[in-house]
């Protein structure tokens, strides 16, 4: 596969993951009215009152993930964040179908990591790290 195609695939997946997470972070920053479905969702999920810290954390992770110099750290943090979100959804009574967007994001994140972070591939496949 050509380096240009690899770069396009990696960046496309990265931008999709970042866009979805940016939307989620912005939605956490919007004030929730009492009695709204959003408030009920937060209460059901167990995150009521933690929206602002989660949004800031998510924005920092998105920034680290998109910057090429810190993309490896951002990839690991994003995987941890999405894994925690998936675990929270599944342990609070949500079905796997309701958590489907998180599964899709994790697949896109893995594809992005494969093409954007060759040093991780080298470690996983026990090959010498690529030189830059």
C-alpha cells in the first residue's frame, strides 16, 4: 500500500473519531434543563454533575490525538476513554446496540492507529521501530 493511501486512510479515520468526540464534548458543555431527556440520560448513565470535567478531558485528549507529535499518547488516552465509556454504558443497563457508536469509534480508532502510528505496529509485531 502506498504511503499516501495509508496517510489518507489514517487521517480520515482520525478525523471521524475526533469529530464525533468533539460533538460529544460540546454537547457536555451545553447546560441541561431540569426534567429534560438529556438530564435523564446523564442520571441513567451515572455522569450527572460531571459533564464539564469530562468535556475538558475529552477536548484535551482530542488535541493530543490530532497533533502528530503527540498522536501516540493521544491514541492510548482515546482508547482508554472510549473503553471506559463502553464499560460505563454496558454496566449501567444499556444494550450492546445502544453502545454501537462506541464500538464503531473503537474500530475507527484502531484503523487510525494502525496507519498513523507505525511505532505501535512495530512494538506489537516485534519488529524494529521505523526511523523518522
